[in-house]
C-alpha cells in the first residue's frame, strides 16, 4: 500500500538512511524537510525519488510554509483525510447514487464538482444543488471520443484534480443463462469496465492526477457482485463487468501509486435506485455517507475493495485449513466428484490448432477411447489436426462470433448425443501499455476471452449436449493468474514466478471477468450434473507470449489434466497447473 512519510532533517546521516530504506519498499513516498538550497540539491542527487521541501529549523514562518506544502502534496499522513476544499470529478452525477454524492460533497466547505453526465439538459436537480460550484459537462462513459473531449474541457478549467469518483455505470438487461447475449455483455463491459479505465487514462495523460501538483484519490463504485466469492447467480453481464473493473483498478493501484495516486474500490450496498427498480435495503444517503466515511477514515484503502459499512469485500477465497477441509467435505457429499481418468470420453477443445490447444489434443488422444472435437477458426489451416485420425473431428469455430458459436453447437447436435468434457482454451492477449490503450482493444479481448467461453457453454447447454439426463459434464476454462486480483500485487511473491504487477489491463480484466462468469455458472449448473472449474496453465512458452514462458506446453497440459483427473474439489474452483489453489 502507498504510505506517505515525512522525514525532517533528511540531510543528516541517520535521517537520510531512514529515507533510503523507506523508499526501497514498494509504493512508499517520502516528503523530506531539508534546510539550505545546496543541501536540498545534494539530497535529491543521493536519493532518487525523494521529494524535498525547504524547512529551516527554529523558523516559525518556514515551518508554517513547509506544513502548507505538505498539506498540498498528501491528503493525509497517518490520519483521517477530509474531503473539503477539493476539486472533484464525479461521473454519472445526475441521479441516484451519483446525485447523492454531489449533494453530500457540496455540503462540505470549499468543494468544487466537475460533473460528467450523459445529457446535461436533464440535470436540473444537479444544477440546483451547487450553482457555480458545479460544472456540468457532457460525458458518455461508453464512448472514448466523448471521454477525450470531456477531459479536454476539464484540463481547460483546472490544473489538478484532487478526487475522482467513477460512479457512472449500467446494469444491462436482466438476462439469465438462457437469454444473455453477446451484445448485452459487450455494452455492459464497455460502460462498467472500459469506461472507468479510460476516464483515469484521459485525466492522467493530461497531467491532472497526482504528481508534483499533489495527490489524487480515485474511487470507483463497484459491487459485491464483482467479487467471485459472491454466491448468488445470474446477472452474468453485470457480474463480469464489475469483476473486470475490480482488477482494472487493482492494476491501476500498482501502476499509479508511486505517482501519488491512491486507487480504491467501493461497494455501495443494495441501494434503492432506478437501477434496482426501487428495490434495495438502504437509501442513497446512507450508502454515500458510508462510502465517504470509508474514504475519510484514515485507513489503508489503496488497492482495496471496501463496502459502504467499512467491511472489506473479498477478492479471493479464504485459505484456512478449516475452510479448505470444509469445502472438500461439502464437495464430496453434494457435488460431482473428479472425472477420474479422462478415457472413453467425448471432449471439446477450443483453440485446438496450436500451442496449449494442440498439446491438449495430443495428450487426450494418448488416452484410449477419447473422441476430440477440435474447434478452430480456420479448418483449412489445421490439416495436421485432421491427419491425426478418425478420433479427431475438426470443426469451424470462431469464439469471438456469436453466430459462429451457435452454428457450431447446432452442427454438433447432429453427430453427438452428449459431451463429457468441454475445455475452453481459445484466447488472445495484448500487452499494450496503460497510456496508449484504446476501447477497441478491450472489446476484442473481452469478446474472445470472457464472452466466448460463456457462449460456448450456453450454446452447448441450449442444444442439450452437456449435463442432464445424458450424464455428467466437466467444463474447464483456461484462465490465468493475471485474472486474480489478489495475485496482482507489488509485495510478496506471486504464484506465477516472474509475473509483474500492473500492466496488460485488457487481458487481466478479461480473465477476471471469465473467472466471475464461470464461478456463477458453477452455481447455476451444479444441479444439472455439470462441474465448472478454472485452470491456470502457468507461464507457458507459446506464440502468444513470443515463447518467453518458463515451462513448455507438455508440462503445462500434463499438469492441468492431472488436476482434472485427481482433484475432488473442482466445482467453482481455480487451480494452478501444479494443483495449487489460486486466490480470486
């Protein structure tokens, strides 16, 4: 977590060593009080990264000026933060929770709000709240063009933003497993996941966040439905989008923390608003009052996910021995057990023509009696697969195209009565850096990595090919530790050695989203004799990463198949290829 330290007399030996050791720790920031201009320059040369402020001992005027500079550069030092006399950016500000944010923030002295709303002409209530203290700008968080224009207007009106509240969002259509569509998934993801990221990107690229002008707090309103530990079902589009924005903000916390930007996530509770169609347990005043208390409470909120009542929301599953023993017992009593040996099975493998997919086909064919349905985008480029013999059926499948998936599932229904194993392996990656990300890249990666696996399961289920009276089906989706919010950390040692925190935001968010989707499916489909699980293949040397991985495809696939064949607690779980549990 980011910690801001003040060290006085930082030009002396002991104090200077304090500074050095504090800055070695990730995310720490040091404001050093140093007397004399020459000594200040010397300290800056000796300790890169230190922020030096002039301070003359015994001079009350110097002390007061120094304290004023410290106050400008940090919202709090080991104590409570007061959101007053701030320039605040607030999205989705014209109704519901957003309007209440504006009301409570304007009740604090000196606050100025730059409010982003889709239709300013319908923001009469917002205008009436603050008069000249509220600047209302048009903003559609689903449009990158709108976000860029909006950020330009902010840059023209202020030099620095103290607080950003990403509140705008949509629920999407209330669709269940059988009716959710690719279009609904994409539109919800664009508004709830991509939008908040592009907001931060646009403001940061214009020099409005953190840096020498002072710290910035970025708070994004998420939902406990984005926590993979949430056990309710349905609402796939909304859940996936909130899981996606959670890992986006976790990555932003790692990337922007050293630049003086605190990034946090908030769960507003089940609030009575238009979005919930008037249902809920608390009103907007209670929710926003609680969230403000979280932001001002002086606790460590950087990179955290906290509810309005100050309770931490879990990114990950508990890891105690008792909990895992309990899970294993429940799994053994109430859920389908492990597949034992994958032999004599009908197995679907998507993305089967290269890398991990091709190796999955190879190793599954070594097991007697298996029939492999190999889904590939272009069968004409997969002749070597077809040459493997009659037990490999090469089929055309583009997991980024809903029509292709539906046609593929319908064609399988003609030749197969039941599918025993589905391995969602197809996926894409791109490592574009934060500053140059575009919404179009998010769309393509999310469509392939998150929506595609969902539609594969939905289509096979709709054709009656998995679970039910035909027998048990195992659905295994190849995800990544990069989709684990808990593993995206700057401290400690991640499960995947060499994996750095931050970066790869579209890929990370797509994997976090598919984790949430599959966790929900594990609840929805459990009573239909369908086991749904997630696997991380490790850092594998493939075309996707330019063969820079630490293990080969044979080792990875052998490990993943071993997990599927030997683990009795697969339902709703996330395992590394070595068998280790991965925290959400």
